[in-house]
C-alpha cells in the first residue's frame, strides 16, 4: 500500500478518523464485507440448510429480569445440536437470547457485544438501555436481505435499567421482528417456535413482584411446557445433564446461573409432575 492510501502511521484512513461511537458504522466504512447483512447470498432459499435455534423466554421479577433458553438447534426435521448456547451477556447489565438462523445469530451477538463495548470506550459512559435496544434493532434491520432468504434472526433483549424512575420496574424486556421493529414487553416475553406454549405457561405461573427463586421456576417451567408441545424445543435432559441456560440481571449485573442450580429447579418440576401423575392413577 502507498502512504496516501494507508496514512502516515500505516493504517487506512478509516482507522484514524473518528466516525462516532458505533463500531458497526466503523466496520461499514473499513470492511463492509464483514457485516452479516452485506454478504452476497445465493438466490435459493437457505432456511432448511442452516441450523435454527429456539426457544427463548424472559421474565421480570422484583429485583430485575431473567432470561433463559433451551439447548436444542434443529435443521429441518433433524436435531443439529443438543447443547447449543442461545443466551449471552450483551454487557454488564443486559442479556440477549437468539432465535433463528444459529450461525448468523451468534455472529450478530458477538458484533453487538463489541458495539456496546466500543461505545463505552469512546464515550466514557454506558449506553442507556433504550439506546442498546435501538442499536440492536438497527443490526437486525441490516440482516433483512438474509431474512428474506430464510436466514432470519429474531432475538430477545432484556436488561436492568440503571436510569429507571422511582417505583418503576428496573427489569425491562424488548422483542423484535425481522424488519428491526422494536417492542417493549411487559412482565414476560418469548420468541421461537415454542414461544406460544411458553407464553401460555407464563400466563398461569408469572405475576408481578415475584421473588427471584419463584421467577426462575416460572421461566424453567415455561421452557419445559414448550418442549412438551414443540419438537424444535429441547426439554431437560438428565441423562446428558443438559438443562436450560438462565441469566439473571439485577443491580449487581448480569450473571449466568450455575448449571447445578438450574438442574435442581428442573428436577423439582419433573418430580412434582411425576407425583401428580401418580396421584391421578391411584
């Protein structure tokens, strides 16, 4: 490269000019081909050829918000993975769960994590929860071309609002559509093929002001119910020791619950239902 194309320091001009606090905007200038939504796709639909992940559930509780996801990914009528991770910490006070084309979704999550970290380093402050939700909406909108080819990504986003008004719930949940539409949910939300069954379960078990333990049970039970009726959702698997991934976000930050804790909740639900079935048979 010549000095005129790389700049005096050896870096391309885009690396030296401050284009703002958005890493995605910077990547669009420096290497646009690395953005998921900028890649050339074949004309044929690809939905059946790529692993897809479902189901994600989020619930608020008295101190914040919980998000959990099952561990199954499917490819058509096949189980492509039994232990995929679908819920991630976006930053210290927010989490994101993925539903849709697994590979693109995971790549989008990683880019989103860098986006939030880049903003914090450039601006010196953490982005507001509404700002985080809106940035994610823009990234989903950028994937619309792939979504039309069957590679849709529809995440669920939740976080602890550090700027919540007094008396308002600090735990907030946002859902999206493939066009980047951003919708704040109240109390609980779910996405993915098992979302209908998970939501119906939450209608019966969730209520405002639940303590953390009760909210965790409500969330895990909703995933159990979804797996009961949706073949693309994986239920608790005691043989392989596979249980839902659950994150809790409160004033202390985002923390993944230990597998042993989630397993204990799932096994309690299984034991309670087994006892109920035995009582009905007597």
